[in-house]
């Protein structure tokens, strides 16, 4: 437990520099908000460079490189960090499930804006600048943070719910039956 505290503090500092929730569901000016927060917290150091999203690549079974996530933070750590963030600001009075859902949808819209008018985008986002990748990482993080908090406030144990849902998906879409097809499960015949 003692060792856990410094690690959580480090995670929390990283979290603060990457989060955009100046007000509940009103972070439409996300880019400017981030710049202000980052310049304040970085004390003149180019923190945006250190925080820039970089892909993690590992060797896949076939020898080709595959993208993977870092092992931390876990969803529970994200939940805990966000709970601390809202508690410190007395924002729980605003963070009821419906408000969180609306905030989540708003953040999905902000992700959509980054893809809008580009045409199809290939895996790995070839041609995107570091700044665009960083912005995408921030908006995807906003989505995840609100999703985790929504699940918390609805008392849905999200990691376990994901496992159950994926088991259901496997039953609905047996690999032997749906190989290479994008049909909905109701369209398959035995
Ligand atoms: Mg945002």
C-alpha cells in the first residue's frame, strides 16, 4: 500500500496534464484548455513533447509488429483517479449518470471532428502529425474517463462486464460460422 501511493501520485500527475474537464461537459475549447493546463504544469518545460502519444509496438507471432497498450493504468485506477479529481473539485453534484452520458457523447463528437472530412483513414494514422495524434489521444482519453465514471455511477463493474459481453459476442458470432463476414448475428442461418 505504501509503495502504491507514489505510483498513484505519479499517475495522477500524468492524468492531470492530459485531462480536459475545465467544467462539466463544457470542454468544447479543448485544445486551448490543454495548452493552458500544460504550460502551467510544465513550468516552461516542453511537457507536450514528453506526453506525446507514441505507439507501443511489439513483435507479433508472425514477426510483424503489432500495437499494444501499456499495462497501466487499469480501469480501476482510472476510476479512482477520476473520483479523486471530482472529489477535490466538489463536482460530484454535477456528475449524475445522465450528465455523464451526455458528456461522454460530447467527447465522442470531439473524436469524430478529428476524422471529419479526411476520407478513410488507414491503421496507424499514416500522414497524421504528432500534434494531431496527441490531440486524438486526449479526446479518446476524455471518452474513456467519462465512460469509466458513468459505469462507476451506475454501479457497473466495467472490467467484468466487458468479459461477460465478449463471451456473449463469441456465442453470437462463432468464428466457424461468421469467418470473413460482416453480417449481423440475426442474418446468419444454421
Ligand atoms: Mg475533449
